[in-house]
């Protein structure tokens, strides 16, 4: 290396396959000093669009969208940390509106992995849900009589910016915990009659911007309101195939299990989105409802009661086309490269599809399988935030098999990193 001014053996770059072997020594990191790096170089990444098909030059087609909320009532729920900065900014920004304020401790006195912290977080979530549910039960009956609905936006105010990569600690802080809490609350509240809820976080700096375009606030509110009914005017060239379509998204997660018994309690959860074409040609899209039910593992992936109940509910109101998205539960193995037994396909098993079609013969079901594969860092000292595939020839072999070619994409493009302590 000293004489030839080279870090790597020239033979390493003789072929494309050997060149990829050197990628394990490279990492793209933030512009900060690295103690364990041999050499650091500035890098500039440029992303260019890849067009998979040729298109003719023509004038751009436009679609317009507007919210359909004249029959909706809104009650904002603010989750605010107990810091003076957040309290002042929130009061100044939202004092004109009727709202519910739920303060939470930004920092806890007990260690994050202690029993006291776990009890506090569980109690906070339970009491918050009970209070909001009691409040909702007092408001909704009068709205139902008027054919109106209630929207409960859960807006989290954050003082800390979310950490990424190695900035994330082993245990989440309270603001990260509140993110999960708010999404859980929104899902539970959206199960109730004439109620829709959504959760969104917002850094306190977005509330302090004045006199200029506040893109951070605009983007956050756009995400918060995206479950409300929308009317879309499509361009004339858009296809008009279906008048009514329901999108059912379903997944599951173990809620109770025993190491010495195959019997398990599993929480089945998901949401239903409705797409309806109005008589004037506009397309209406809205979240119809969320659901979550505990089921036993005996017949979950053969005759799931929850799925059949949801399909039956929307079949009765006129939906004959259902876009069925089956999201696999947490798993660390790639099932499609091995045997394809029914339980390994989860909600996409042949028994489930057949059971739904047998119960509703004139139903058109469009199944889509969605999975995510998790990657674990086995070395605590590993600093690179990327997935390295050691033997690319295995993926090339899979690519040549038409029955398994999609696995290459799943393994290289759909991974999520988890802490080694989370893997059992």
C-alpha cells in the first residue's frame, strides 16, 4: 500500500463479481470524523430517473383533488412534552381552537429498561385511551343522528429531532414511545362508530416559523388529514373500470404464547379503504374503518374469523371487488424460497382465498402479498447502516428462476434493521 499507493489488490477489480467483494469495506456516513476509518473521502450521490418504458412527449395530464368534509366535526388532540418551549409554542399556535391537551414527561426518572418505566407507559396508554373513548362516546351519538362523523387528529409535538443510524440508542426515549402510542390510539379509535383518527408528529420548530412558507407544517398536516374523504377528478384518459372497490389490508402479531405449547393468541389487525365513483364521475376515497381482534392460532391461517367478518360487512353494502393486501407478520426467514405450505403463506394461503370465494361466489378478489425481511447486526461494533450481500451469485441463481425471481428484490430492497436483542 505504501509503494503502490493502493488500498486494495488490483486483482480485486478484474471482474465485476470480485469488485463487489470490496464493497464490504466501504460505508457512506455523515460528514463527521470517524475513529475506525482508514481513509475518508467526500462523496456526492446523484439519483437519476430510470424509465422502464418509452413515453411519447405530450402535454401532462392533470388530476384535481379536494377534501369532502362538510359533514365532519374535528376535535384536535395535542400530545405535548412537559417542557417550557413546547408548552409555549403549542399554546401560541393553537389557543384559538377547541382542543384536548395531553401532556407527557419528556424524560423519566426511572431507567428505560426498568419495571417502573414499563408500568408508567402502560398506565399512560390505558388511561389516555379510556379518557378519549369516554369523550368520544359523549360526542358521537348526536353526530350520528345528523349523519355526521367525528375526526380525532392526534398531533404530537416533539422537542428532540428523531435520531438516525448510530444516533439511536438501544432503548427508545419518551418521544419515540409516544409515536407508537399515538398510532395505536388512532387505530383503536378508528374502530368505533362514525369515528376516524390519525396520528402525526411535528417538531416544535415548525410552530415557531412566521412570515414565510412553512413547508414542514404543510407536509405534516397533509399527512395527518390523508385519511379523510377525498374527491378526485381524473383526467379524461383515465380508465373507468370499477364503480366500487374496497381495499382490505390485514396483518397479525403474536400477543400471547408459551414456549412449551404450540397454542398462541394472535392479534389480527388492519384497515379497510373504500373507493367509490360518484354519479358525477368523481372518485371518492376514504378510510372506512380499522379493526383488531385476538384470535387463536388453531385456524388463523386457514379460516380467520376476522377477515371473513370484514369481507361480509362490506359485501352486504354493495362491494363486489376487493383489493386484498395480506401483510405477513414479523418473521426473520424467507418462506418463499423454501416449501410453500399454507401456514407459511399466512393470510395469502390457498385455504383462506378459497374460503372467502366459497362464502361469496360472485366476489372478485385481487390478492397482493406484502412482506418485509429483517436484518440483524450480529457485531455491535459494525458502524455501516447498510445491508451487504456476501454471495451475489445466489441471488443471480434465484433471478433465473421465474418462480423465485422476486425474492431478489425482497432481500435486497425490502429489509429493516433490528437490534440483536430483539431477536429470540
